[in-house]
């Protein structure tokens, strides 16, 4: 009834990146790093995320953009959407630039700002 083996996964290393990007991706990853480690990027992104709209809950597309994108579509999505934080690509590198912006949103009582903060935090936690 049971197989002879059980598939298990190794935990990520505690001090070095889980991801080893191939050299062909280096320029794309660096371009993403340059954008998402700039605090102005997060300010601009939150203006879009916190716009007044008909949504009363978080928007899953926004969460997914913050969380990750498909690796084979990395450059395409970056060039087309430009609203990607790519936590799974850059791990915690963007956090220093991200933190002041999300803290400001959390402190704001406007429900649209609160929704944007929830989308950003859900993306980071999911990533």
C-alpha cells in the first residue's frame, strides 16, 4: 500500500540565496534589483495599489505581482508590467526600500490604503 520511499525536500540555506541564477539572466535580475531596491518604486506602486476602486478585499493579482512571476517570463513581465516586486526572485533585498512605504500605508486609516498594505504584505509573506 505504501511506497518504499518518501520524497522529502531540503530546507533552504540559512545565510545564502536559495536561487542560483544562470549568467544569461544576470542582466534581467540586475534590472529588477535596480528598480525594486529604490524606495521611489514602492511609492509609485502604492499610488496605483491604493487607488479608490470598487474592491472591498485585496486584489489577488496585486498580491501575485509582489510575490513572484514565472521564471521563463521574467523579462517579459518586467518590461510589460513594471509593478513587480519579485520577492521570490530577490528574496529580502527590496525590503529596506519597501518597509517605510508599507509602514506609512498601515498607519493610514483610509480603507484603500489599508487594502494596498494588505496586498503588499501578503505578497512579501507569500514570497
